């Protein structure tokens, strides 16, 4: 008996279920390899780290609970690679024992969610903090704190009291600084609810299944914003990247772009079937066409010239070139632009949407309820 097989053409729009992450095309693996922030890594070291992280991602998917495993495998490969690249840009892990981050499916788009352990790891890497803890407070707990020149906090959990999600009344983060007193960040239920309400997907899986995790992360995230201004170098870049990722959580433009890729893949598959019966389908317009038209005839030189004009009144210590490089890293998770679509995205973010601050190239959040 003769068996015929057809080779699957792997693209960014291909569903993950058709691909093993350990065997993705080189160009996709390179996206992960280039995202690692350590400039001293050579190509071979980057490739090894990328393959190890992709193996972790494959294991993460395969060991996910049944209700998450199917939706994760239905996610587009491109969205999974973007999520893994984002993780690489912060040099964090997907090992469940560490709890740094989670891959969450959302409308066949894979989204990276940092967990409070991941934020804590990035803060500890700044070497300004020796230890950090974050926790939620339930209504039957004993809880008190005081700020000032000698801050203190006391939390005595009542393990026999009510401890459901609806019983949470506050969350806090406490950091022991290497130099100086401890710092305390407390958010009451009203503040936590305000952050939840401002989430682009407040009714989604994050707050539905991980409300306690999200509440523990809220004060830690606010504390990280202060610490970001105290450090420099790679630790600062990784912490800034994490904060930017949180601000852009469930970015609708990203979902739209990656959703268009998924639709393109579905149309391609349908066309193959229709071709067999001589019924070609009508293609939908390319949603990226307007963006490509906006950058037609433009290049990196004209981009830099436009940036120089827009930043002429900025007192930032960043040069125009450094500003563009920082945006490229923040947006793409790597240090260079390698394709026309990537250039289109950078141009759109800087020139069209003016989505980054002119001083330090950080993302301007649409909503920023927690300061």
C-alpha cells in the first residue's frame, strides 16, 4: 500500500497544533534568539538559549490543563513566537516551578502574562532590593501598616476565615532595599477594582481564573515603576520591557494584526479545497495595506530625520538614534529591523501613533489607573 503525505508549509499564521516548537523554521527561531538582551552573547549561544526556551514553551503547552491545551494549540504560531520572544527579551523562563509567566490563549492569539514571581525576579536582578514579598489580604485577616521614615507592615492571615476571591480586601508589596528603609505599596479593594476595570480584557481569562495572581501583581507593578528609575543597564531594560508589556496587555492592534494572519491562513486552506472543485474564493483586502502605503518610499534615514524633528525640544539624554533603537527593542523585542513589515510597524508606532515618549522611549499607556 502506498501512503502519500503532504508537507505542511509553516508560516506565522499556521496553528500551533500543526507544528512542534522545537522544529520551527530558522527565521522564527532567530526572532527568539535575537530577543535576548545580553549583548555579549554570540550567535551560537543565542541559538542554544532560543532552542531551550522553545523546548520549554512546547513542554508548557503539552502539560497544560485540558481546557487550556486545546485553545493554546489553536493559537497562531506567530503569536506564540512573539510571546516567547517577549519572554526572551526579559530572560525569564516558562518552567512552571518558577512561575515567571504564563501563555494564555485569547481568540486564537497567544498572549504572554507575567506573573508576580516574574516581576519579583526582575526587581531582584536590579540588585537594589534584597528581598520582596507580595500578598493579598482577606477580610478576616489581621492587617496594619504605617508609612513614614520608619515604615512597617504587619499581616497575620486567618487561615480559618473566609479566603475566596470575593473576600479579598487589599493587596500589598513589601521590598527590603539594600540601602535605606523598606518600601511598602498597599492597594485597597477600590484601587484593585479600578485596575481590573481598566484592563482591556477585564472579563477575560486573566481575572476570571487568576484574580488572586492579578491582585498580588498590581502593587508589585506599581513598585517596579519607581525602581525602574533607580537602575540602569540591562536590568533597567528588562524591567522597562516588563512594564511596557503590562501596559500593552491585550493590545487590540496586536490582536487585529495577528487575527488577520489567522484569517489569511484559513482562506489559504479554503482556497486549496475550492481549487479542487474550481471554485476560487474571493480574497479579503489586506488590512496592512494602509500601513504599507504610509511608509512607501520611506527608509531608515527618513525615519531618523522625522524623529529628529519630532524630538527637537526633548531634553533627553538619548540621541535620536538611541531613541529609535530603544523603540525597536521595546516593540520588536530585538535590536534591529530585519524586514519591511517590521519597518512599517516601527514607523506606525513612532510617526503615526506617536505611541512612545520622546524622552525615554517608553510606551504611553492608553489607561494608567494605578499611577
